[in-house]
C-alpha cells in the first residue's frame, strides 16, 4: 500500500469515526494489524468472558491466539456443544465480530445464516467489538448492502461445504437454496446503549 493511500485511508477512517459517534458508537483508527490487536486488547479486561461469531478479521490480526494464550475465558465454539456455545455467547462480557460492510457515516451491515452473529450484535453480550478492514467502507447504505451480498457473502461461502449459486458464480442471486448463508440481514444504525458498540477500523484489507 502506498503512503498516499495510507493517508487517504486514515482520513476516511476519521470520517467513519465521526459517523459512529453520531450514532452513539465508538470508533478507533488502527494504522495496521499490530495496532488493531493492541487496541482490541485494551478494550478487553483480563478475566472477561469472550465469544465470537466467525470473525475472520479477529483471527487475521492475531486476536484469537492472544485470547487463548492470555487470562481470558474465551468461548471456543469448536470445542463445545453447538447450542451450548451459542447460548453462552448471549451472556458474554465481550462479543467479537466484523462487519460485512460499513458506510462512511457509521452504519454497519451484516448478513448471517444461523443468526447467532447478528442476534448477539443486536442484543445480549455486554460489549461488542468490531474489527473492520478499511476495505469494507462504502459511501452509502445501498453500496454497503451490495458489498455485503456480492463480495462478503460469496467469499464466506467458499469456506463452507455448501451449494449456493454465489459459491459458483461469485455474486448474489438472492437465492432460496437450503444452504443459503444469507438468511438474516442486520443494519445497525444507532446504539441506544452507550459504550456497548466499539469499532476498530484497520488500515489494511482484512476479512471479507
């Protein structure tokens, strides 16, 4: 990434952070993955119970490894009964997520298949921390929805043993496939709970 692009992204992040603040959410700028990891850990007190909804961005910055190695109660869904893990997440101190897209005025867009991620974003965990690459910033809600459906969803589909049109073609068909991962759409435009939603904007292309 060129120095001019880094500066451009930093200015864009400032715009997004102002938008988040106007929506009672808190934004942070991270110059790189290492800075994002540091900021995330500063938001997570030791001893906290932490859950996650398949956040590739948290893995990309090394946060999951840090939580597993540190003094935290990390709920590892792969080592628990599926329903028990989902229910435990609703009562977690911290929920980690990314966004499929975010507008430059601070609206978050997420798509889910099982609704565990979007439901925890909407209600339940005491604090939600988003790790969002600058590549996910869009100029308006319409373009954010298009990104979520035509970029994030087809990329996510590649991770699973499913049969959806987007996995084959790389774009959304608004399908009703039994395997669809686009069952629920969540648009987070405001938080009524102060200090609940925190968004770390990373000056890097991470996640989908």
